[in-house]
C-alpha cells in the first residue's frame, strides 16, 4: 500500500478501497472479485487481511461469497427490498432515539407522495389499477393487521406506478416505521373508514389519468393520516 493510504486497520483500508470501486461502478453488480491470492498480491497484504476485508464488505451486503468450483466473491446485485430494509433500520433508530417525529416523517411523505400520485396517474398501467383494487379493503370486516397491510400495499403500488424505483426505496421504510413505532393499534374511531374512502377516490382519479386530482387527493389523504398518527403517538406514550 502507498504511504498516502488512509489510517486504520489494514483490512478496513482494503475494504474501503474495494467499496469505492463498487460504488463508482468500476466493479459492476454481479462482477466477480479477484481471488484472495490475487488481492493479497495486488494490495501487498496477507490473505487473512483479505478475508477480513471481504467479511466486512459482506456484512455491508456489498458482496456475496459462494463456495465450490464456480464460487468466489461477487458484487451484490441490488434489489429494492434489500436497499429499503437498510434505510428502514436507520430511520427506525432515529425514531427510537427521538431524533425524528411523526410530523417530520409525515412531512417527508408529503414531499414524496403528493407529486408521486400525479405521476402515477400519468404513467399507470392496467396492471397497476388491478393491484390498487386488490389493495382496497372493507373496514367493517377486515382486521387491524389486514387493513394496515392493505394500506401500505396501496401506497406502494402508487409509487411503483410512477416508474421511478427510488420512490419506493425511500418511502417504504417510512410506512413501516410509522406503523411499528407509533402504535397503529391505537387508531382513532373512523380512521380506517376514512382511509378506505380516500383510497377509493385515489383509485378512481388514477384510473381517469387525472394527475391534478390525484395530487390534491393524496395531499388531503396524507393530512388525514398525519392527524391520526399524531393522535396514535400520544396514546402510545400515554
């Protein structure tokens, strides 16, 4: 290694160098990393250092290692669910440490989901409409867990209908943190009926490709949710 290399354990320095190559795209998703012996020679470190660096990268889900004749270490192929789960961990820790409030979480949803509803109306497919319909529920017969799951699914379908996968990656963790951290079991009277009505309206507007109407309806829907979640948060702290 060069004299200008960053300070720290040798394995951490090597891991950071490989990480930088992955994040820059120099090592593409699915690419095989050089063998341990080659990495050891290239970077002038022992094979134990290489193995520790690879373990560090694997713990960050940047690489996956397989055994056997065709095995080796490969750059991970990203998935929406996988990336979103990592983001959820960070958001949940912030909520647990009271570094983020219900109002802030919902404000972020407003920023993302209000314009997304308009985009969904413009870009949705018939398949998206079918998925939205399946996510609707009858609040008089569905259980609390079923209604919450359907509510989340409805919003996820709208995000997918925009054609921008980053919206789901960023927003889905907010749904889950709000649902688990802030006490969905304390939903106020009439909450799920209001949600069901709002979803039915949104479905119709998206089906009609009414972008402005869908944007307005989503803003109103999230206003309803914000008040309810703030009430649920107060009750859970009760």
